[in-house]
């Protein structure tokens, strides 16, 4: 079975594994205060051109989301997000468990737009019962989104501008950020640091064993953030494992290379599907593809490949998801393309 | 200014006021352990034909909602409700502040239906990522709804049946229950006690100074409920004030009379609006009317009456809300009808 | 049975009951936006010489405590309090249910002192693992305390001074404040407004049916406080009932008179106990007395009086509590004194 | 600098590192559903003689504590623990952030005893205001404790017996369990599985890169536990990394060997301190030593060794902590012993 159902099926890039072995017997202080974390922080700040940023390393995405939101909001405030957003749909109410409402905005492709954010906030402010309604105070977006789509630089600039005008915090979940960075016309790390209050750079899905690097620009969120990490169970004892992984990913542009490779391989698959007239549920230029397969096509591919079913369709077909990862083998991509051609 | 914007503008029915005065110097134990609370509980259980029920008196509706939900659910469980439900839209995230997600279901008239509940639950159970999604565990409905509509007895029976089949709790918010009881074809208190796990009988909007009587049938919710009341700030020191009010409301059918009067007065207003061809946003047979007024009509009525703007319309008109209350004067109703006739 | 077990056994002072009757049919806007609330706020601000304060009316003490603390603290912050404090010992974890730890300080008489607060904070700041420990950020004291003792003006000034020096919030629970105001050498309302960030003036135990007036001086706590009230279930629909009660209590010095009367009656009882050589568990000058009675004395008094057992003693005696209230009758006090004399 | 300040300064045992490398390119399903997790679960259940147990792998100890407690308790329930317990003193209020109070019991050496648990519960049940007090529902102990002491088998049996008699849950935090297992007269894994409702086997401090294996015996805690893991941010994407580590630790008795080695090395240090007449703050037979050093001794050792200061003493000395770990070198132990001899 060749697996394409997600991008966290394998371990880590060899550069990381070597360094884990090399440093295994070193003794370092715990909880992210070691030299590897310091070095990784400096490299990320340099890459973001944000020397005033705080950088914290967390183990996973849900943990990063709930920790940032708990740190940033007062109890009566909520976070606006697409109705398909990870925090709304796939974190078992982790945000609500910190006491905060997710205020959903409509979406067709996983993205939300600045105009809808503005409407939501202005409607709240104009309502005579505004104190009886959760106060929208933060915008959460994913880059790329759950459905593999990306925000262009102008789109992010507009969102940021609306947020600043209305006094909202802007938070970007970058669990698969490397892939978005590899797309044309998308914001760079510098753009993200310039336009957001807080965002994170995903490692788990881009070549690390695990780890997300949270970059905080907003002073109010920075304050006492490590207390919140500890309180939410995210203070990792052997913190250097996180630092060392991000230090490696931000050495010699490795993080960018991983995303480019994932995107390139996905593009090859996309072309193969398109050549057979297969349509996609979302216009996703990153490492996730959502082709709409017929029942027969599903049956054929299931024999050799694993992939996830996103939405079963009444005709026996389904919207499915194929992911490429840092470890996808060219030969596996070739095999899948060949089988698509034979549809 | 004659006020129709809500049904909590005045104090309490004279029967209650007299008894407050009469009993003012009596000494009774606190926290709901006094003879008036005991008497009120017995009357309510009798009326519900539910001698195994527990009855608790709380001060207000949001408090009742958050206390019941906190008592009933485990952390990963959520409550299904209409997207217009009070707990979703008008409690500043009180439910989320207890850690629970409100899972919204679509609605056109404020009601949800059993088929949508079933779909929501079955979709969750069939999802391969079900553990990553809040578990739907309770159904919350209001009788009548926020938009004044009511569930018929067959509708509630169907909802109850789906809940029991799927192992869901059924919770009915009866903040304006007296009005629903006054409508034809609706569930009685006995029906509610038979079909629900927990519901409450609203006093604040039906002639009491304040107070909601929570009736619990489900043994798991009953257990230690008073601890939860105290923890959520709802343990009322001079509890007899609550008991005494409900004892009065459930003497000589007063609670039913109040609802019938409110509904009758609202019906007179409805007829007057209809006679002028004015449409309503919702088919509401209770004490809340939602006529769609033109800008001119709004201007005319604003001079003498207060009412609330529910939704401003692009043409300068609005969906507005008129409420009758236990204290609405016939002469005020007459005056408003006369002014409607002159449109 | 003559009851002395608490000070919330009766209804409200006649001045309040009359006004409830007089205003019963008036129509006013809900949720504390009515003229009675406005008038009460102005009177309280005048009395506190604090025109920049915000005043909110809540129904009960636990509700006031949890709402203030939830509004004031970030998630990783805790509130320091005596190990006997109401929030620690008698609110079923209401503060923890908002996510915050109560950090206990030792006490012998219900009070905590500024030196212990300073030590607690400095110890936290000096600890190399400080981020792994809840950050002490607020001081909670009761005036008077659970055991009836009071802070003198110099004691409160010293506490306030330590709080300001260390950047801590100072919160005073005044559920029985009227009695503390009636004692010599205690802070006045003006002192409280000058020295605290937030405090409340208790009505429930001083002649109101219910109600606590929260006075906020600190701008950060003021912000959006009404949202927090609503979220925690404390937004009272017929808010004017609260305003009207506090307006009455702050007319013609009624609030002060009630406390003075309660304290004077308690003093008569204290003298009677002392005349028989009976000792007290705490040096309490307010309306709560904690005599240490023998088993025989307990038996004798139990025949005619109710009072609460605070701590049973191994010899069959107990520390008990007698409370006077606004409604205590002189004849009942006389009867009890006579029975004490006959010990 | 030779480091002894904690037992999480190094990476992982070579057996684990080899397997990480070997399996790096394998593709496995995520979230703990892979074959390595299955194998590790089976080995642990075999070792515990508990085939009905559920075993879950979490990344860290605070995460394990808060997840178990959130899963097990209803909102009004609290967990009893020593005043020095990790959940009370070193988790930044993680338990309170889930809404639950930690009810502290006195301790002299980090342990609590069954009699104090019983007293606490019976006092609660006998209190007439019991509903106003957090309900004690769970006992949390660490084996070994924060101060390195251990519960003997009879002590744990007595605790378990009291818990079962009173209907309390018993939860054992085994972050350093391997060391306790290496001590004489302590409970085995089988004993723990027989006597507790839930406990965990610590990997982070015993040779793993990270990871704690939570073993659940109680059916109510088992139910839907994976939802709670996800909600609290603990669902690890590449779950096999956890399974693989525990599979390795439970192959050929490696987990036991690690603890025995740590304890043996600590014993050599203990003997060296004792030979110089140095006393210990706690009678700790495990891998943590708490000698009371003079200022001069501190100065001498600081030049070559790092260790943590637990409590500074007025005379310039301090209670300090030395830890041995799986990776402590014999030569480093020898060096330290030589320097102690030269005091």
C-alpha cells in the first residue's frame, strides 16, 4: 500500500535525524532555554526580518491554536474563522474548552474574506444587544487552508488592514506554511511578520518529527506567553528537540525546499488528474489535492493507494484527498500517475 | 411612551407582590430549603405528573442554561441548537465559557427538526475523524423559540424519540413557556416532563419579578445539581423569594392565565397588522410579533411606542418585535390597534 | 424558634418593599439601563467620592466574586486569599471554574496581612521555575471577613500600598460591608474607592431582598465588564429592582443605619456572653459572633434559638455563630440575653 | 560543566534512537493507531497483567495530568493532593484551567496518607454547607513524589482501600515511576493496575525523548478518552514515535534497567554525602537527592556541577537537588563523589 492520505505518515528529513543522533548525549537545560532553541529563534527572526518578535516552539497544531487564543483573548471575546476552519471543525472544541467561541464566517474554498470580517464586526457593534453577543476580537485563518487554497499577498494585506482598522488581532495558522510559501504571489515570512499579530510555522507536516514555531509580534500576546504554554500542557521538557529541528529547517533554506518539492509533486498529480478530465473540489495549489472521483476510479485506486475520503457523493463517488509529503518518493508519484492515465 | 419592546418591563403580578409583603418578616432558612420552595416544588411536580422529578429555582434564563449544560455534559460534548438559539446568539458565549461548543443547526423560523438532529449525529458517528470533532450529546430547543414559534406535540414527540434512539439529552428552555402552553396543539407540562430530560418553566417573563423553575427528569443530571448551581453563582441566598413566586404562579392556574392573556392580546395586535396587509417574519402564535414595517410605519409608531428593531431592511423599513406582557393594558393595546388602522 | 443562624433569613427593609409596590407597574428598560439604576449609581459614586468609578449591580456574592475575577485576570494568574476566604472555602470552586487558582495565605482570624502578600509575590518572582507556577496577580479580602473581623484603615492602606508597589489588583468583598463601616477605625466608602481596584457593597445581608453593588475604579476591569456579567449569567432582566434597592439604601443614610443597628445588637449579645466568661473564637466587632459554648449551653440554647455550628469541639461543645440582621427584634435579643444570663 | 539539575537533560537511550532511524521512512497511520502503538500497548498490558486496561500515549506529564483529571471529574469535583504536588505547585494552574480545584492535604515528605484523605472526605460530607464546598472526588499521588520519596505497597493498598470505600478515584502520576519500581517494597506495575483507577508510566525522565503511557482501568475514565486528548491538544500526529519508544522501553526489561541504574548511581552519591555528615531534606531512595549544603559546599560544587536550588537557607546554604539520569556517566558520578570527599 502506497500512502497518500496525509503528510504526517513518515518520520523526519535525514538532516534532522542526523542531528538528533549527534547531539543525543549533550546535556542542555530544559523547557526551550537551550542553545539550539536560541539559534533557531534567531534564524527565524532573521528570516522574518522581525527582531522584535518572540518565537516559541510547541509540539503540535491544536496545542498552538488553543494556547495562542487563550493567551490573546479576554473571556467574552471570540475568534472569527471559516466554518471549515481547523479550530471549528477538527479540534474537538479545543478553543471552546478555553472558554472562547469560534464565530464562523461563510466560505466556499476554505478562505474567508476581509469584507465578511468587517461585516461581522460592524453588525456586532451596531446591535443594540451587543453586550449579549460574543465580541469578535480575532481573525483566524490558515495559510494554506484546510482545503489547500492560499491567500495571495493582496488578500492578506487587505485582511490585515481591516483588522488594524477595527482593532482585531490577526492570527495565521501555518501548519502547512512551507507549501504556501512555495506558491506564487503568496505572502513571504516577512510579509506574515509585518501583517499579522501572531502566526506559526509548521514543522510536523514539513519534515520535522513534530513541532510548530509560534512567532508573536503583538506585545500583549507576548507577555507571559510561557506561563500559558505551561498551563495548557505544551511546555516540552527536552525543548532542544524542537529547537534543533527548527534550526535545521532554517539552515540552507531547507524549509523552503521541502515545500517546493511537495508542491511540485502535487502539481504532477494534478496534471495527471486534469488530463483525464477529473475535476477538483477546490482550486488548491499546495500539497493537498481534492479530486472528485467516480466509484470506479475509487475502486481502482484503493487497491494500491491509501487516501482519505473527504465527502462521499450520492453517485458512489467521493471527494477525496491526496497529500504529498517531504518523503513522497518519485517512483510512487510515477506509479500513481500511471494508474490515473489508465482510468 | 408605551412600551412593547419586551416582556420584562414591569414588576410582578399583584398576587406575588402581596405575598412578598405578607411574608417579609418571616424567618426562613436560605438557599432554597424553606417551606415555600418545598411547596412550589410539590405543585410543579403535581402539574407535571412527575413525582420523581427534581425542581430547582434559579434567578434567570442564561444562568439556567449554562448551569444545566455544565451539569449534563462531559468536556468533549456539545449541544445542538438552532443558529438563532438564545444560547448561540444572545448569551455572550455563556455556554462556551463552561467549555462546551454550541453545534448549530439550520432554521428558518427558530425551530430545528428531528431529521437535522439525526443527520448531525449520524454524520459525526460516520466520520473517520470523529474523535477530532465535538461529540453532539444534547439537543437544546426553546418553547416558544426566539422568534415566537412553537413546537407542536407531535414535533416534540419526534424530537424526543430521536434523542432516545441516539442517546442524546433533550433540554427545553421555557423562558416564555406559559405562552406556548396557551397555544393549541402544543405539549403540556406533563408532556414536557414525559419527553424531556430537563426543561425549565420561565417566571421572569410571565409575571414573576424573576425566576426560572428547572425540572430535571434525568438521574445523571439530577445528581449533585445544587453543587453546580452554587459553583456557577446561581445559589440564591433568600431562596424563599423564588419558591414563593412559583408557589403563587402555580396556585389556581395563575401561570396558565398569564400566558393565555399575553397570547390573546398579541393575537389582537396580529389581526390589526394583518388587516393592513402587513406581513410577519415568522409564523409566531405567542406573545412576540415580528411584523415587517415600512420606514413610514416605523416613524409613525415610534412617536408613541417603543419596540425593538430585529433586522433593519435596505428600504428603510425593518423587522421589528412587539411583545405583550402580563401587565399590558387593554387600553394600550387598543391605542396601538387604532394607530395601526390609521396607517 | 428564634433564628440567629444567618443574616439573610428575612425579606427587605420596609422602605424597599414600599418602593417595589409603588413602582410595580412602571415600564422601564431592562438589564440595568433604567433610571433607578442610574440614580443608584450616582448616589454610590457620590458617597464614594469617585465620579470616575463604574457601578454595576449583581444579584449575589458568589456571582460578584467570580465575575470580577474572570474580568480581571489573564488565564495564568491567580488570586491570593485567606485559607478561610469565601472564594476558597464556600463557593464550590466558582473561581476555579473560571480557570483561576486561589492562592491561599495563612490566617488566624480571617484576615491576611500585607507582609504575607509581599512574601508570596516575591517568592514567586525569585523562583527559577516561576513560569511553572500560577502568577499571583490579585489580592482578595473580605471586609468584614468570614469570621467577622475587620481591617483597620491603616491595615487597608498598607495592603493597598503593597499592591500598588507590586502591580497587584486589590479586590474587597463587602458582602457585609455595612457592618464594617459601622466599626471604629475602619475604612469608609471613600477610603475603599481610593485604595482598591474594585470592591462591592453588599445588599443581600443588609436590608435588601438581594443585590451587590460592584464599584470598579481600575480602567482595565471596567472595560467590557457588562459582557462578562452577561456571560457569567449575572445580567438581571428587570435590572431596576436592583437599582431601586440600592437607591433606597443610599437615601438618607439608610445603609449606614442598618449596619450600626446590626453591630449594636451584636454588641449587646457579646456583652452578655462575656459576662458569663464565655470566650470567642475570633475578635469580631461586627454582626457575627463566634462564642465557644459548652455542650450544656448548646443544649439550652437550641431549645429556643437556631444558630450555626462552625466547629464541633471534642468536649461536646462547639464554636457557633450568631448573626444579627436588619430585622432582628429587640425582644428576641432581650430573650436571648436573658437565657445567656441564666446559664 | 557536569549537569545534575534534572533527569531530562539528554536525548534518549540508544535502543530508541536506533529504532527511530530504522523506521524513519515507514508510512504509518497517525494519532496512535499504528502498529508500534498497538505493540507497545500490548506489552504494557501484559506487564500490568491488565488486559482490560486502555493505554494511551501522551507527550508530557502536565498534559497527562490535566487530560486525566478533565476526563474523570464533573465540574464541581476536586482532586486531593499534597501541598507540594506537581499539579498544585508546578503546573501553572493547569488543573484549575480545566475548571477543577486542587484540594491540598498536608505533607512532610511529599506523601499524603490515607487517614488524611478519609478525614478530608468525611469532613466534607458532614459539613452542613457541603454543597457550597468543592466535592473531593479523586486522590492524586506521585510515585515517586516530587521530593523523591516512595509509597510502599502497604501504603498504596491502604490508600486504594480508602478510595474504594469512599467512592474516590485514585490517580498515580508516575513521571519517574521506573525509579520507584527499582526500590524495595514498592508496588509493581501489576499492583498499580490492581489498585488504581488510572496511572501513568513516565518515559521522558527514563530514557525516552518524550512520552508518558497512561494506563486506565476505570471504565468511566476510559470512555471517549481520545476525544479529551484531542481537545486538550495532546493528540500527537506521528503517534508511532510514542508507540515505538514505549515498545522499546518494554522490550527486554529496559524500563526496569533504567530505573535501577539511576537509583544505584543516586545511592552512591547519597553514601558520599552521608559520609561527610551531610543531611537530607527528605528520605528519598530514588534518583533525586536533596542534600542540605552549606554556603561553602555550594560554592565548591558550583564550579564544576550544575544542580538546582530547592530552598535557600538563611545561613547562606541551601537545600539543593541532584538528579541522576539514564545517561549519567560513571565518571561524572566518580568526579562528584571525589569532590564531596574533599569537602
